């Protein structure tokens, strides 16, 4: 099949001294950045003529971004907001006959999120469900008779009575309720429980004829136990369950083929279900009679999600291939895959509609976080234009994928951001920004994250490097698995080689280097400042410093066991590997002024890790502060907290790397 190209505006870099004084574009402020809206969750109408989606805008009074439903014709005409709930809405969908639009919301006295229904021809949404523990992950049956959903079990009457008396001591990691599958009659609202027992349904997917479903069944809803989940197939009423997988990895995105004979799913493993490989596409017979196979053994990318074609002869999927995410098609007959989209872009929010033969997706690139597109007879067509204003109004940076050789000669990629109007040959202060995961990668696209405010940094005169260091996805299994057996093997050396490359190219000023990152990017920051004194300033966001403590404190261990070759508390535990890869071991070497930032309620990289980092540096006389955001989990939600974080980092970088004063922005 012919490849499709997303045509983007070309990026022209002008020498700074040739910029016109009449240039109307302005530098992006922090407030401007935090006000960038979000576009997500597209849902195509059954007749294929229009869609609904979520559009999120910053509400500074509410102190968060609030999502509402918007509706637009497929040709991009007549975009309009259709919901206005105070707390916002989520998960829009169409009824199979196209007469109604459903969504989740919490309104009035509703208990958690409930299903709401509004007529497609207009009117207010009415509450359809009234489930005691709230509703998540709902799906219409193909005939429109039922809506399926997941819900947590209720507490016993004895437990509820005890809680009212503040008798609320709980057993750690045991204070959960299982999550099960229900369905509700749309006409009368009658609910029917479909699964029950000492397990949880992590996710599910109905077959296209509505007679069967495939489910991901886990021992409990805890994140750390997802690796113990397995794929099951059962009847749509919950009966006749057949277990298809039995391994030590967690599968995701399982879908039945149109004829019901096969199930496709994705998991972070190789064909033998050995853990810690790029996510791969698997196929297995739905009757439980065979073993799962990997149809694309030589595919080097990371499969993100998959869907069967209308006739079941192909599987469409999106995949991370290095610094990009693109759409592919795998044909079962030829056992070959074809890349369908290409360009300096990354796809997101992908949905395939077999009846209409249409793909919906967002397309992110240097000038846009991702407006919605669809493929029309093999050509990409833009639907929404919510992000057009960014390039029209702001001095946005250029974005380029560059490559260099790691210390051992392996090629490494990264994304380089240069300020608007950058003059070739001009040396700039460089912010080195490492991604989270670490099994992830930085890709084409404009970030909206409070941890990656590159349009603001470049507006302040910085260049930004995002290195896809060893351990990143999308570059093959050997590249990803360099961390197996020891986290900091080549990863930090790849980062430093990228810095040296930009210095050699005359872009980075070696005397004005800054390091920052969040989550695994924070781990890397902690390592870098113990490894070298070349950086003038650093910010460690939600970073680990002591891997033994981190292993016990975090809500997930699954991904960390392969790094160090076992648990820290097993017999003959690999304690030396844990300690040798812990930045705390070399914390006495740190001289770089380093901020430490974390959410108070972060379960992924808990507060004690940041406390250890901060107290060690402070005791050793290194300039530092520890900033803790109340209420915040791993990903901060409150706008004022995001504003504070960006302000304090810019002030820190200006003081120590630029030797300048910085004026805080306020809202």
C-alpha cells in the first residue's frame, strides 16, 4: 500500500538579526503554555459524517484543565461545544444507531462518574446509571440494548459502619475492593453483574457481533499485580469463560477477530513471554487450543495498539519507531507489514472504525500538540484546528531529530529544539531533558506537559536536547534491554555523548549546561550530577536515588526486577547491583546546584526518595531546595502547582547557569 505523508509547515530558521521588528509573534510565557488546550478521545458517528471529542481548557478558578465534549463535522465544519458540566466530562461515545451521545461525568449528588445520555439532535444530558461505586470503561453493545461497564465492589455494611466511626486502620496494599464487569439495559436502567469473585477485570472488549468478549483478568486492581493478569474469552453475559494465556507478563488491548477465531493482544515481552522487550503484537486462538505467537518477530518498533480490519485479513496498529509514532498494516496472508503514514509527526488518540473504513487520530508535530485527522481514501485530512493559533501567535522553536555515537559506537538519537530565529553558529545555553519510563522515547510533537515546557525554555534563549538514551523504546530490543542487569550502563553515557556532540557542532555552550527530568528523567538527573560536574544547574523531578528503598516504597516493582537481577530481599540478593546503580552511592561527588521537586502523594516515586536526595546534598553543602506539592500524585494536576514548578526551575537555571535574575510569572 502506498505510504501516506502528513504535510507539515516547513520550518525556516532565520538569523536573529534579520527578524523584522514588525514580527507579530511573541515569546510564549508560562501562562500561555499552561493554557494550551487538550484534544482527545475522538468518537466517530455511525454514519461517518461527524465526531465528538474532548476539548480541555485551563480553568484557573477551578485550578485545573476541564474537559468538555465538542462536536464537529468530519470535513472540519461547524465545531461546537455541547456539554458544560462544572467538573467536566469524559469518554464520549455514540449509540450504535447514532441517535444518542453518551459520556461519563460526576454531577450533582452522583456517586463518582456515572453514564450520561443526550440526544444527538440536541438537549441536555440525563443521568443513565446510578451505580453506588461509580462507573468506568463503558462500552455499548452492537445492538444498542446494553451498556457494559466496570465498577469497584461495594464495602460491606460492617466496614462502612466502622469507617463512619473513624475506625479506619487498614492493611497496607490490602485495602482495595475488586473491580468487576456489569451491564445495564439502556431502556430501563436495570443493572446486571456479569463477573464475581476474588479477582478484578482490568479491561475488556466486546466482539463485533456482541456475542463474545475478551477480558484481562487480574488477581486484584493494584498496579503492581498487573503482570499477573491473563487474557480470557467469555460469552457476553459473562458465562463460559476460557483462559487463553498463562504467563508472568501483563497483556493489554486484547481484541477478537471478526470471525471470533483469534485474539490479538500486546505485551512487553518476546515470543517466549520473557519480560522486558519492546511491546509486541501477539495472536492466539480464541478457543484456548493453541499457544500465542508473535507474527512480526523482526519488527523493531514498539506496538502501541492494534485493531482488526473489517474483513479480518489485516491488523492495523500504531507503533513507536524511534522518535515517531506511525500507523501500520499487517497482512496475515503475506505475513508482511506496511507503514501507512510517515512524516515528522507522531500519532495519538488512534481509533479505527471498520464499518466506515476510517481511521481517526491526532497528529502532533513541532507546531502542534495534535489536532484531529482522518484518513480519507488514503489521504490525511485535518478535522480540527484548535492549535493553529500557536504558530500564528508565538515564536515556536524548531524541532529536529539528530544522532550521534554513544561511547561504545552505537548510534543514539535525540530531539533538538532551537529558539525561534536561531542564528547558525551561535552557542546557546543547553537544557538536557531526559524522558520518563525509562521504557519510552521522546518523539516529534509539541509538549503540553508541566515537565517539558520547551516552548518556554527556547523563548528564554535555551536550546533543549531530549536524548533517546539506551533503554528507550522503538530502537529494537537490544537497545531497550541495555538496562537489564544494571540500570546505568550506557544510558547516562549516551546522554553525555549527546551533549559533547552539540558542543562540537557549535550549538551548546559548555559553560552553560542545565540538566532536568521527571520520573525516570529524574533518576537520570540524579545519576548525571553524581557522574559529572559539568552542569551548572539541575532539577530532579520525582527521581529515585536509592534503588533498594525505591523497590519497596513504589507502587510497582515489576519493571525494576530485571534491571537488577532479582529483588533486594531474596536469598543471595543482588545488593551490589542495586547499590552500584543508586545515585546515593556517589552523592558525595555532587557539586551541581540541584533542585528536588516531588508530589506529596506520589505512589510511583514516593516522597522519601526526594528527601534522601535533598538531605544528602544539603548536608554536603550543595545548593538545593526540596519542593513538595500537596495532594499531587506522580503527574501534577493543579495549575498553580505547575506554574510554581516552572517558575522555580527557570529562576534556578537563570541564577546558576546564566548568572541572571529571573522575574516570576503570576496568575
